[in-house]
């Protein structure tokens, strides 16, 4: 059995969580004040997820790059593959906020969208 210490990031209380594991199986979570803490700890230990935020190149925009974000969290283990796809993207201005820039990033079923609008320069 192993123990992992985590801090829950779901609210400002930042509860300190202690997760007991047997191999890849979570046996118990302690230290959480509410059920969200346990769900977070289980997800984090079994398949950590993250929102990807980055930028892509944009032609004729008011800036050289356009900020982008995934609509939902994606598995942390696919972040490198997702970033490789992001680096290949160039879009043309103008772009509206929430426009889908890339569907199904890294095969996750999650879309990459523009996190701001950008006008033609
Ligand atoms: S366990 Fe609940 S109360 Fe504690 S930080 Fe997480 S969400 Fe907040």
C-alpha cells in the first residue's frame, strides 16, 4: 500500500487529502471536507485531467497569436500529443471567441476553442 498527499483545488479551502492506494486502485481518501474532494483525489490518482491553454498562430490578426483553450479537461497523459497538434495550427483573422479551432484534440473528443476574439489588423 502507498499513500499520496494531495491538495484539493476545487475550492479555496484547499483541503489536504491523503489517498491510500494499492497499485492503481484507490482504497481510501481522507481529509476531504466534501464529496468533491474525494472525487478529485480519485480522478487525480487514476487519470489526472487538465485544461489545456495555449496560443496558435494567426494570419492578419491584431496580435501575432490567438489564445486558445480546451472546452473541457483532457487527460494529462495526452497533453504532449495535444500540444504537438496545437503547434501545427495557423488560423486567419478575424476570429470570434468560442470558435472551434480544432475538433477532437488528441482524439479526446474535446474541442479546442478560441478564448478571445481577434479582429483583422
Ligand atoms: S474537499 Fe471540498 S471543501 Fe475541501 S477543498 Fe475540496 S471542494 Fe473544497
